C-alpha cells in the first residue's frame, strides 16, 4: 500500500524514540509498503521556541511567529531521515515548501490550498522515503506559514490526498480513540471504528487525539484514517464513512478546559448589529463556538459566546473595536469555564438522551451556564472546578466506561 504515517511530538520527543520509530518504518517498508512520513516537532520544542520569541518581543508579528515556530519540525525531519538511513533506507527530509505544500497568506492559521504530488511521487518511485515537516507550508508570496497548533495531522491528511495514498496512519501516545478522556473518566471504552462526523464533533469540542481540520479534510476527500500508538502494536481506531444509523446512540464524551466566555452587554436589538459584531471577529479569523443571545428589556440584548484561550486576545480586540459602533454596554470575560459534550448519533432527536444529560449534571448540584446542540452533540458550559465530577457522572449515565 501507499501509506502516509504521521508521528506526533510526544512520539519523537527523544532521539531514542526517533530511532525506534525509524526501525518500525524500515520494517513496514520491507513488508512492501511505500511510505511518506510526516513528523511534528520534538516534544515541547514549539512551546520553547514561542517562549523565546515572547522573551524578545511579546507582541512580535505573526510572520515572525511562523518563522520561528516552523523550525522545530525541521529538526525532526533531519533526525528522522538520518535515522532511516542508519537502518539502511534511502530517505530525504523535506520542509513544507520543498514537499510542495501551498497555503494562503494567513499567518499562524493558514489554510491549505494544494499539495503538489510530483516531488513526493518522484522520490517514492525512486525507492526513497520522504520525511515531510508537518504544520507548515508556503504562501503565495513565498513566506513560511503555519497551520495552527496540531496542524501536522492536517499536513498528513493533505499529503495523503495529494499523492492518492491508500491510508493515513496517525501515530500518537494512545492506542486509539476512547469514549472519554482517561484523565477525567476511569477506564473509558476504546472505540474500534467511528465516523468522520462523530470524530469531527469530538475534535471540535475538546478531544485532543486529532486536529479538527485534519478530520474535516479527510471527510471531504474520503481519506481513510487510523489512529494508533506509536510505540506499541494495536489495531487502533479507524475513522471513515460508515452507514447511517437511525437509533439514537451516545458514543463518547469530550471535555474542553481551554475556553473563555465573552459577554457583550446591552446590545441594541436591531437588525445588523450581530453581523457588525461578528464581522470584526471574522476579519481576525477567530473561531467561535457557542453563541447565546439573551433578551432583556427596553430593546437591549446580551450576546455571549466562547472562544479558545489561544484566540481570546484577538476576540477581545475585535469586540472592543466594534463596541462604540454598535453602542453596546460593558464587555466581560470569564476564563473559569469549561465545556463538556456528549457525541453520537441522532442525539438531539432523543428526548431521553437530552433529559439524561441534564439530569446527570443536576444530580450533583452543578449549574449549566450555556447550552449548545447539534444533531449529534449536546454541549454544556460549566465551572471548570466541577468538570471532573460532571465527566464521571455523565460517562456513567451513558455507559461509556468499561
């Protein structure tokens, strides 16, 4: 098969681990697979690099952020290609630019435009294992861009689609996708197969196994994904299109501690105000999650929404910028919140599931601050200090533990 194998930062955090993975890749190659490797930066290298930049200038522009943040992967690819050579395999390291990965011009959250297959397929046909830097590409103006934290998953899926790979394997420090995060729930069930849609909901609402954009890309272009443990044998979890189920079913629970709630008070209740507000957020490429508008007296509303901690600064700048224009009141933020979600099939169509979600939370006296739903998800924002208690009671209610 033609396979893309992606290895995350914890999988390549030491030279010993790199050598071990290189040995595995060499064995897979000897069994007949044609392989392209995508790697992340070693361990917490990217955090270290960003911290260096912050020490020099906490307000450094996004271009320089991408310039320094992208260098961690270049260390990994050189080490991995050299390790493969040690095991007798011809290998070459490639930056995003060298691999033919084009993006738009948005720094730190660039969107992929295309992957040119010519360079990679030429190397593969010559019996060479390309090792590609994840998380990065090149803009139309020739600048290095990055895809956002966790973007190496997206690189791997894009490369898999670009070269027409049979499979994209995501290797990490867990042996698959679980029904809940083991940090919050004791002995959660492992999921053997899950649909793109379910995995997208999980990734969007706190599951850290896969980068959200990578699953969205895989669904759009029908790239078959498998999540496996980097250093132990396992069947992992397959993510692919599955037959539609009619029976409501809760498959997993996710948690997200990395959110901030922003409230804009006393927004005039007239057409176009919300559009003006969210246009500012759109211009800054801020991703929104929950949005709630509360009706008050005298033609005034409160608008509340949640954003990630990483995008909070941009979001706050956006709403402060538009505050006077829309003649709004005070702006408040709260970083003491967390989100818990259940994900599955036809969830919102089942009043029993809806009741059990809210009843489980109420049973331990926890208040719900915000609620958001889709056909396959119910999300609740609660106080972060209550998250572990709520995760345990909800997972127990829906039988997500072994």
